[in-house]
C-alpha cells in the first residue's frame, strides 16, 4: 500500500474500522463523527449492501455479501441510532436477535440513551414467533416494537402486545409516514432502516429516506437476487448526493448518500 494511503487508513481506524478516503487528498476522519446524525431530526437513514452487479443478497441472505469491516460499520450505525426498523421477513431470513453492542464500543455513542436501540419490526400479518429471543430477550429499556396495520388479526395483535410495543399505522399496509411520526413522538429521532428491500422500497416511495449508507461488495453474484429496492417503479426517482466514500483493504466500498433537497 502507498505510504500516504496507509497513514490515512491508520488515522481513519475507528473501533476496528480501517477505512480510507477514496481520494488521497481527503482529510482523515473519525467514523463516529463522519456518520453522526444531524443535530435536528428526525432523520431516517438506511444501511444496505449490494454486490457490484446489484444483488442485495447472496444465497438468500444479505449477510453473505459482507465482510468484517461491513459488520463493524453496521454495529457503529446501530450504536448511533435511536431505533432500528426492519421487516419481519429480514428478521426471519437473517436470524435477527435482540440488538447487542460489541463490548466497549457503544458507551460513548449512547450517552444517556438506553444502552441499545429497540428493534421496530414491520409486519402486516403479525406472523411472528413471539417466543423468539428478539422478543423475549430484548433489553428492558429497549423493548421490541412491532409496526402493523388495522387489518392485522385481533388475536395476533393482543398476543404481540404481551411481548412488544405495538404501533398500528395504516389500513391494509403499513403507513410508513404514520409509523415514523409515531416513533418520532416517542423520542426516536435518529432512525435506521436495515430493510429488507421491500420495506426500503416503501420507505423511499413515501419520501422518507434522508440518507443511504451503501456497502458495495466486490462480488459478481448474477442469478435472480433481489435489488436494493423491491417495489413498483417510482414515477419520479429521488436524486441522491454522494456525501462520503471510503474503502477498505478488501476492496469493499462504503458510500454515504444523502437526499437532494
């Protein structure tokens, strides 16, 4: 590695994250500062990964595309947020449990907030395993939240309310604008969405996405893997502005886009 690039990588190390700016002239960064939320919220950020050829999953899982740097960045972004929004399908496929910090990494990030952010699981049908650790082992100050609809089966709503905080937003489908407004009213102003692609497509269609943190995995996957957004075509595609770009020593790219206002 060129000596200047090596020095940049060393200075950009943050909790084990060795990233360097793509341009050698870029100033070194502290990643917790680079990815800090704006002081005035709410602000909804998504964190996603895709292969070079646009696949959002490998062998059915987004985790199959990542590496240790991506996992550490994911941990940092979780530590910065107030609430983590994710679809029920992604919870099942990726094997989500309660959010756990990496030891020694989050104390400074969390301040006087609960030590972990709660999960907010999107589920229209409430076809959830309510005995799973994601509900039963959630931190007492970060009880799992369920975002559902008025047409959800009443018996499932009652059962979910015993294990989670239930937010009803929307009639037949989750109204994400109403759900985000309710989460914000509860003090969750720094929001992080980890998808999956169907949930993210609905968030974007509702005009709610402020920022996309995109990891580009140096793989060519091919096949029928889903894209980052899995939904109807948008009549007017939102435009994004590249706010930052980093890379690691395994040729992964870490891009941060913000919505053009």
